[in-house]
């Protein structure tokens, strides 16, 4: 935590920024180790180029924030209090003048920006996202350790899902079984809404599970992940129930070939956009280019979707310590879809795939 705060302070000093206000639950967690969902209540970290930081949160969460390791000033407030008045008085008492203000421009509510501007006499506003993204994109040893464990639990979730497949079972029944077994292992929250899609419904990349029942010859697509100690995992596997035709096998083999090619080129110094292009070319040459509508993947960490975007337009380069997904897919209407997704860590030598559930073409008997 201390090193992260020091890096932000150094950035503020270098950029001559007087105040940085951080209020997203993800970045608050990154800087304080306190993971919470504040709902409509204000929770935020105030960092300065020349003063020690302070943290504000509801009184009901002060003890948890302190237990998480925050050692600087911690301001609590009750629901009947206006936290902005407390902040205003704090800035006034310390005689802090703000000519440059950094915020999370993408996620800070306009009303909060307005309030900050009123109490700081209209400073110049800058974005903190770019700098914070660069900090968060390189995972440290502790983060990597947690994400490896989260990946193991994602593997477990797929295994449970496959074992739950039987004639007549519904998507929601399989989904419920997966999440029930994960909760028995201590998982309180999934990375996103778990997807279990049968047959033609697997042809929708972000389909919604429902009461569709399972039949012979159906594709079954599992897409799931867990949140463990504040960090996400994300895996997709696709299988066929009871029997498969050549079209299904051809689609699957094409996606697997595309994924393996992208993984082979995942190493430090590789242009991110090239990975997407490599996978996309394989799928296009097989005649399915129009059925691969999304990017190759996304960064992974505190958020399930975070920086960087694994799109062919991305001109940035892979660095040791990055973790992201590689998840090409083909989605054919009326037939269904195949997506194969793994969580990938860039190492000094190349990469390590954190999710390890088998991905050879599988017919579940």
C-alpha cells in the first residue's frame, strides 16, 4: 500500500497537481486494501503533492478500513451528516489551495465534480485514469498469487458445470449448481453474471441463461469467474452434449487454433494488437470472420474488464506482469457458438496460462 501511495504522490509532484480525488471502489481498494461497495454513499481517498493523504468513508465501515491497513487519517461520517462539509472544513483547516485537480474522469459523478469545483475555486481538471491504469496493469507477486487461486476456482466452476449436464436440465439449474458449489468454498461474489448457454443460445456472445433445456447435439458454453480477495478470474469453455457433427467440430477446432496461436505470441515486447490480428486471421481464413464480432480479450485484475483492451487497434506492447484474457470465438446463428478463454500472465520468458481446465474438443456423455 505504501509504495502505491508513494507512486501517486510522486506523480502529483511531477505533474504539479495539488489534489487527486479517488472514489471508485476499484481504485480505492488498490490504494487502501479496503474492498467495499459504498452504494450511494461517498467513499474516497484524497491525495496531495505536499500533504499526507486522508480517507473518508461511512462510520459503519471505519473499523474495517482501518483493519485493512490504512494508517493515515481516516474520517468517518454518519448518514445524517454531509461528508462534503467535513472535507471542505478539512481542506480549509490545512490551508490547502487547489489549482490543479486530478479525478477519475470516466467514473466520477458530475455532481461530485461540481462539489469539488465549488470548494476549491474552479481548478484545472486532469484525468488520473491513465496513470492509475499504468500502475494497476503490472501485477505484483501478491496479486499474481491471488489471481492464480481465483483461476483455480474458475476451473473448478467449469468442472462442476460439466458434471451437472444431463437430459432436460435447464441453463439456470446448471448455473445454480456452479455458484452453490463455489459458495461452499467461500466465494461470496462472482466476477460477473455467470453464463451457461445451450444450443443456439450459445451463439449470442453475451447471452442470458434461462429455462432452455439441454438436448443431444447442443453446444454448451460456460463463461464464469470468481472474485477472490478483491481480484477476478474469467474462463470460458465450450463442449457438446452427447453427440457432435462435423460443422461443430470444425468451428471448435478453428477457435482453438486461433487461441493457441495468440497464446504462442504472448510474450514481453509483443504489440498487443498483433495478438488479435493473429487470431482473427485464422478465423477469417476458415470462413468465419464475420462471426467473430468482439476483440480478442481484455485486461484482468480488480475489475473483470480493465486496461488494456486486447484489440487489433491497440498499439501498446505487452510487459512482464500483465494479466489479460485470450478469448476468440465464433458465433453462428441457429447453430450456436464456441468461445475458449484463458487468463494469461506475461512472464519474463513468455507467458503462463492461469486457467488450466482442459480445452480439447469434448463430447460430454
